[in-house]
């Protein structure tokens, strides 16, 4: 990488994808917005110390992951918010039987993803939805690329097994 962008440009460039990542990890829009604000507050405080050649995207994902982990630790379990999300999916679906069935399947997938261990869920979201490579995931999760790959693999394996059992 060349020289790091100014902070405002960094925020503008990555806000949407970081919010989507946080929402996928937390499953709650308001918590995701709060967490994103915390990400930028933490990033702003540390920005001056960041190496000019650092991968700023992976650095922001690491901060976002840490913020999400902090938020998830505050929750001792998945609470009623995931239920609200699932009910929201069903309420937006047309009354056609296939759409209702699809909403139920999405709810099952959502629950299965939310039940994954935090690191596996984060690795899966970074790989499949944020399209980061394993090197970037490793930077974001503070692990080796092999560990990042293993976390994605284990998450997918658990989802396949868990969802197959439900069917």
C-alpha cells in the first residue's frame, strides 16, 4: 500500500461495509450503529500511531471485530432481539407459501449463524460477505492465515451439520 488516506476518507470509504459486517455479527441495527460509532472513535484515537503502509481496511475490521466481541460479551445469550429480526423477516414476506417457507429457512440459517462461536462467525462473515482474503481476515482477527481459513472451514462445517439436522 502507499500512504494512508486521511481519516474522513477512510470513514467514508468503509462505513457501509463495516456496518453490514457488524450487523451480521450482532443481528441488531441499533447495536451495530452504536458499535460502528465506537469503531470510529477507537480508530480516530489510534490513527496517528498507525503505520503509513498498514492495511487500513483490515485494521478497521480488527477494531470492528473487537467492538462486536465486547458487545456480544455484554449479552450472556441471544436475547429477544434475534426474535424481533426473525419476526421482521416473516412480516415482510408475502403470504405466498413459498415465501413463508423461505422466511422460515432464513430464520433457521440466522439462528445457526448466531450460534457459531464468535471467532468462527466473524471469520465466516469476513470471508463470505465482506470478501476479504485469508491474509486480511488474519489481520482483522489477530490470527494466522491458516487459523482464519480453519475458522471459516469449521463455521461452514457446523452450519452444514446443524442445518442438515434441522431438515
